[in-house]
C-alpha cells in the first residue's frame, strides 16, 4: 500500500514538472499586469489585444501555411514510399533506407545548416518556400516509419487476392492497400504536423526576412521584450493541441475497451 | 478444363517444381496432396497466375494462359488465411470481383444476394470480416471466389486455420457446394483425411513431382510408390527380394514372414529389393490352430482408440501394428500369433 | 509487375533522399575541407585545417562542456524516466494510454514556448522567487537561470519525453509471465529488477539516451535563453560559425564531427539489438 502511494506521488511529481511552465503561461495570460511579472488580477484583455497584434498573427499564419503544406506533401511522399520500399526491390535500396534515418538521428542543427548551405549554393531566396522544403525534409522519414509499422503487420495476401479477383495494380493499391494503411497515414500526418509546429532549430536557419514562424517570432521577442498577448496566443495553441490529442486518445481508449469485450 | 504441360518452376536456382503434367476435368474435385514444401501450393499458383512458370505451358479451357496475368484468368483462389479485405464489409468483399469485371449493378446485387443466401450469411452482409468467427470468414472467402462463377476455383489449404470440429463440418459443406455449383475445384492440402473424404481424384506430390494420381480408393488400396503408401494411411513394411521369373510374373521372397509370392512382373531385376506392405487392418489375431499365413510378434504396447484398439508388436527388428476390436490384456513380450491374406500385399520398389 | 506504379511509389522518395538528405550532407562534407575568406565567402581549396582547428583548446573546452552537460542531462532524464515508465506500465491499459498522452501534450506544444514558460517561472522576479520571498523563505531572489542550473533544467525538461517514450515502450513489452516465473523460482524483487527487467530494456534505455544526448548538445536556443549567453555548447558554436562569424567551412567541420559521433552511437545501439524504426521513439 505504501509502495503504491509512493509510486503515484512519483508519477504526479513528474507530471507537475512537465506541466509547470505551461500552467505558468496559461495563468499569466489572464494576468492584469502589463509587465508580465507579478500576478495582479484577472483579465481577458490580452486575448483582445492579440487580435490586433499583426506581427504575431502573421507569424501564426506563416506557421500554419508551412505546417499544412509540408504535412500534405510529406504524407503523400512518405506513404507512397513506405509501400514502395516494402513491395519492391531495386539497386541502391539499402542506401535509400539508410539515408532515411539520417534526419531522425542526426542533430537538427546539422540538418539545418546543411540545408541552408545548399539553398545558398542553389541561390534560392530564403523564405516560406525554403521553410516548407526543409520541413518536408525532416518529416518524410517519420511518416515512412509510421506507415511502415502498419504495413509490416498487414497480410500481403490481400494484394494477391485482389489481383486474383481481377483488380489491376492501381485499383489494388487504391481500393485494398490504401484503406488498410489509413491508421498509419493518420498517425504519420499528425506527427509531421506537430513536428512542423514544434520546429525551432531548422526553421531558424532556413527562413528569410519577413517569413518568421511563430516560434521564431517568440524567440526574437524573448530577447527584445515579450508582450502578454503572447501568453494568450500560446494558451490558445495549447488548448487546440490538447483537444485534438484528447479526442484521438479517447477514440483509441474506446477501441481498446471494445477489444476486451469481443 | 486445366492442363499443365511439363511445368517447372525455379526460385533462385532452387527447383520447386520439376516437370509436372496434369489434366483436370470439368466439374471435378481434384486434390493436390503432399507434405509441406513439396511444391503443391506453387503448382496452384501457376494455375492462378500469381506465379509465372519457369518452363512449360498452362492451358485453361483449351486456351494457352501461360503468359496471362492473374487478373485476366477466369479462375479464383481461396487463400490459406482467407485474405479478406478487413476495410470492407462482407457484401463489399463479395462484390469486389464482380465490380472489377464491370458487371451491371442489378446482376451484382442478384448474384451477391444469392451467394449470401447459399452460405447463410444474409444477416452479416454489413459486418466487417474481422468481426466474424473463423468459420464465417471461411464462408465469406469461399463466396467471394464463387460469386464470380470462375471456370476453376483454387483452394489453398483453406481449412488449416480452423479447429478440428469446424474443419470436419466445412469439409462436408465444401463438397456440397462443389456439387451444387458444378465448378471445378483444385484443392491443396497436406491433410490426408481431408483429401480422402472430399476428392474425386488425388494427386500426390513429393519433391516437385507427381508420385501418383487417382481416385482416393486407388491411392489407398494400390499405392504405386513407397512414398504414397507411407503418406496415405499406415503401413507395415516387410523387406522382400526378387527370386526368379516365370511367364510374366516374378517370384519374390519375404524372409521375415518366410513366404514366397508370385506377382506380376514390372520389369524387375533379379535380386531387386522390394517392399511388401500390409495395412494394420489387414492383420488380425489368429486362432492357435491356424498354421498357414501366420507369424508371431512379441507384444509391446497398445493404444486404445475408442471403438478399436491398436496393438504394437515386434517381429525381429520391425514394429508391426494391427487392429483388434476385442478387449485384450497382455503382458509385455507375450507372443501373439497373427494372420494375414497374401492377396492383400501391396508391393512397391524400395526406392 | 506494373512499372508505372513502381515508378510512382519510388521516384519521389528517391529524389527526396538524394536531394534533401544525401546532397546537403555531402555538400557540407566538401565545405568542411575549404577555407573561409573572413568575409563570409568560401575559398575552394582543399585543406584539413578545419579539422585540426577542432582540437584547439578553446573548442576542446566546448566539447568537454557539451559532453558534461549531455551526460548529466541524459542521466537526470534516465533517473526520472525509468521509474516513471515502470510505475505507469503497472496501471490498467487504458490508464496507461491516458498517462502517455499526458506526457505527449507538452511535448507537442512548441519547445520554445515551454522554454519561455520556464523563464516566467525561474527569473529573478519570476513566480518561484516571488512565491519563496512571499513565504519569507528567502530574502534575496535566487538565481535559477542565466547559469548552468538554468540550462540543466531547460534541457532536462525539454528532452524528458524523448527518454520516457522509448523506455516506456520497452518496459511495457516485458512479458509479465516472465516476472511471475522468476518470482515462482524464488527471485527477490531487487534481483528481478536487475536480472530481468533492466536487461530486457537495454535497447530502450540506449534508444532514450541517444535521443536525449544528441539533441542536448545541439539545442542552442535553450542554452541561449536560459544560460544567458555565458555558456557555449557545440550547437551554439556551430550556429555562431554559420550566422555570426560566417566561417561556414569550420562550422561544417564541426557538423561532420557531430554526425560521426551520432553514427558511432547508433552503431552501438544496433549492436545492442535495437531496431532503427524504434529510434524515432514514436
């Protein structure tokens, strides 16, 4: 019994540690003090001024453009690749497979500076375009890993069954294989989207003037002085992430529970 | 209906099928029977087109389909673990092949309804396959193939993932469905009981070649090779050798039983070693007065089997098994006198 | 086999892997053997000077400090994550799922935003100091940040989930029957822990250590914000070479050095029986 209490306390302490900074930000988003230092009283004011802060809103818009575009592209390429790399053998397949792990294991800063180097070499203008390209670069391997996990547990005989029933290669892929791997695609896309929202380091090197993403905007604001409406915005973002994650978890938990009944 | 002409198949230099000639007639239930790894599934896959042949020809209804893609062959396969599409409902699974053939919606609906009725799954048309029991999944897999009215239905060990009781019931159902639809069935299994109970003909495959093909009775009663005799049923084997020839027959001697037999000559050589086989049910306990066609074994153990008892005895170095319906109790090494009928001997070459 | 389908499935990923992974890495490898002209330009002439320069005491000190920080941050994460994962894995399956999601939520909100949260908490006029002085525990505010402690807290906090996820994954895969069998054979709790539980999670532990150690020495912004610019890790050094001193060849040499360190660690991980697909931790 004592052991159990100790274990639960330990779990709770870890969660307090994990949530402390987030709670601090949420609390301060309602703080009636411009200085953002001492808690003086409750207010919604910062949520109102947030919608007039054009720099902040623009960086939010950039973040979303980059995240959505790079997620869509890397999910498509990653899904095709996961199927292709499982299904076919070709010369150099091992090289491609090893290359795919590089963005996962090497420090982000290395990927950031090497992408910056080739953009400069190719004389690309740094901006939203290079940001999207860079986010695609680090997202694709994660999508491939997610989809591949589902594929590896798939019964490949269904492909032969579809051929046997007269379906062409394309129809088999679209009607039989694709629906089967949808769970992997969804988790891969979610991962790509959140990685893109979270990225600081690679964006830091590959963005150009006038196309700051939200994290980069906050980075420069922390150095020059941050306004409380940032707290309001981050509170909204945290809420948004929580709602998405919780709904998906609740659906999964229900599935687990259903699994027990069957 | 299906004809294989000298078909071979290599996987990376390894010869899986070593030249098979096989003709399968319309409406027949033919079983390819053999141990795992003998190449029987590969034979099936060359017929469906899921595997290209290395050499040889495959004919379907008189037409050469050797180089035709599986999509274009009028055959369907029932896979070992069903390979149902779990993302689609039962009905969608069954309709899949018809839609691929671009059959009219009315016809699709009619055929789907009919087949659901035949497999008694009308109430499950909207269920997903992974919500069904093994037997139900088996029926859906069968329906998904049959609904296309293929010229030939290929079944790759379709019952192997079911439990014993369900397997026995499905054997009967399969045979009934085959009779009702009159579709040619080619069935692959390693289970001799399944093969014997369902097939019109059985082809025994070993090491990439057909050892023998014939009706279940022929295969069981007249196995042509030692492998077939061993694989189907149980065999008591006695060494024999050719002693002399006389007007188209050969005289062979079985030293263990101290008997000489005259059998039709099959191009035997002098002194060639042969194997004489008796099935356990062809040996029984002899009365003490009987003198001819008897031999004695030392009792070793018995296996009680419900309505009969199998007894194992020792003759020199051979273990002899036979069946009795009487209740007997014996102590170890007791001598038992056994009798047989020399006409029952099955003679095969020892290699 | 359908050639068009094969092309559609494979062409994009091959183009991607060659242009966005192989080419950039090869290019900085080439850069690392060139010379900077002191104005941000590159003189294309082969030299190994950049690699010799790495062993200059000034830079060796950066490596040493990075190594020490990386080590202690990894150790702290391990000490928190291991018992945490075991305790969580003892809960009912749907509670486990919920708790792991709760670990993921802060992880999926931006790390920079959370670092800013720590600033709000830790600075001289911050929440913790205010609280402590209001409770009259301290007279003068304590300095939690702009020093080593700040960096340590920030890195440990940010990287903890990277340690929890792989360890939890390997802990939750342990067959409970094996533990019961050990109990049945008379093993004491402590020897069960060290002889059964820990060995079967080696690859998870090492996975977590790689995913913590490598980012720890590269996360320049946490060091910048919570260390106040006094301390430099390899990440800050590389960033400065690229954006401040504009000596790209030397910065590239440092990056190549980091890649080599990473590849060595990954080799060890694979030797321990770890799977590459698990390295992402997800």
